[in-house]
C-alpha cells in the first residue's frame, strides 16, 4: 500500500502542537510551570504580606504572580510554536518540507523523498494516531511521519492509516489500540 503527500512548515508545527498536547511529560511540565509555580509564588507572597503587613508589597507580589502565570502560559503555547517555526526556517528543512511517499507492507514502512529514504520495521513504530487534519505514525520519541489530510497527492489516507494500524498491532499483538482524537 502506498500514499503520496506534501509536507509544509505548518504541518511540522501542527505535529509539535499535537505531540505536546498529548504527551504526559509535556502536560505535566506545562502544569508545573503554569499552575503549580504560580500557586507557590502566591503562597510566598501571602506569607510575605502576613509578616510585613505592607499593602504595597502584597499588591506588587500579586501583580508579579499574575505576570509569571501569564508569561509561563504564553511560553508554553505560542512561544514554543514560534521557536519551532524559527528553528525550521533557519535550518535546512528540505528533508521534511517536500513531497513524501510512504509504502508499507506487513514488515516495514518505507518513506521516500527526493533527499532520502527511510525504512522502519513495524516492531519499532511506537504508535499510530490521528486527529481531524492529520495522521501521525510515530517512529521515535519526537519523530513521526506527519500525513496532512489536505495535502494528499495520491492514495486514500483513511485506508492507509487503517492498514498501518493493523500492521502495527500485528507486529506486537499486546499493544493498546490508539484512538482518534
């Protein structure tokens, strides 16, 4: 089975957004920075106010905590995606931002571009996931074949992903089934 599609910079950003919003580690880190740290700072400001009984200190401390909460939240959302965009814009991203052909059988998935060819055994594929606009075949912790539904050149993405899930699950039968988001 085969599918051809074209990736863009927006597709890489979409993968990063998807991965960061579905990764337990990134969600925990974001929660620590955007919720737990401001709560700790708020408690420290309350203690400082209780010790000094100074209204200016309390107001300044609360403004500082609000600023930190806003800054950390922004850093984990738009800041992260701006960093990804800039990274791909400053580096040579022609290996990703190009036309891709994915072929697969029951043993391997093969990615071909004008620049390279990659073969991954299904046993090494970590997961196969989809959302409304994309399919992601994870071949590493932060690596995936990113298949944008809107940029399919040839092939049926839904049939391809169903076959990919089947091959992936047969490679290691005790895998948990993934679900669409």
